[in-house]
């Protein structure tokens, strides 16, 4: 385990903070850790009765490309994942779910990021209108689960939470 000697926030933002930690490592040397602090996020795999999944297609500045992903969003400070899941599903897709089954929680990039992701299977879906934020431009895409999984192999689906979610969903419904 590393001993934190000093911690300094060099950036505080709306979605994340950047913290620099000076740490003493196992051999006694001092090293610097760059830590991105994040409130956590929730993601859902909306699955209908015919085993179709609803995905969202949107531009991601960090990757410089349009990504095909499961709906997801940042939790508000102190918000419980089971409260954030219905809100984010409705905002991004217009869907409401009669049932949310918890699948897994994981850390997408634990080497630099404190974000913890909570993943749910959303079922018993009802259609509605998206309630996007001002800066969001999201296209809703519905695919058969098997087709979505095939797109992992082609690289069209390259987002970690989406890959995890789709593969876990396949295992859950078998």
C-alpha cells in the first residue's frame, strides 16, 4: 500500500476534479499520482421483450468520434444509483422501465479515476420522449442483442461499460 504524503487539487470542475498526490511507494521512493475524482455513474441496458437493446449514439470529444453506447450518466453528489438509473434512462432515451435489475458495479479505469460505475438491466419498457440536456445531441438506436454484441467484434461498439453490459445481459438471459 502507498502512503499519501501530500494531496493538492489542481482543478475543480462540474463533473470532475483533478488531484495530485505525492506518495511514498513500497521501496521508500516518492512518486506522483494524478487522480481524477468523479461522483460515479450509472448505466442501463434497456432490453425489450423481443431481446432488442436500446443504445445511444453520440459524439464523444475525448475519443474524437461518434460512439454507440448503452444509456448512462453521472450521478449527482450523494445520489443513489437506483435513483439515478430511471432519471438517466428517461433523459437519454425517453424510456421508462418497470424493473431495474442490478448487474454489477466496477471501476472503469482504477489507475487514474475514482469513478465507480453501477450497471442495471432495465426491463418492462415504456416509450416516451427524451429529456436531453441543452448540450446533448443523442440519437436512439435499437438493435437485437446479438447484433449489438456482434458490433463489439467489429469495433463499432468500443465503450467499456457497453461491452460489459451487453455481455452480462447475454449471460443473464440465457
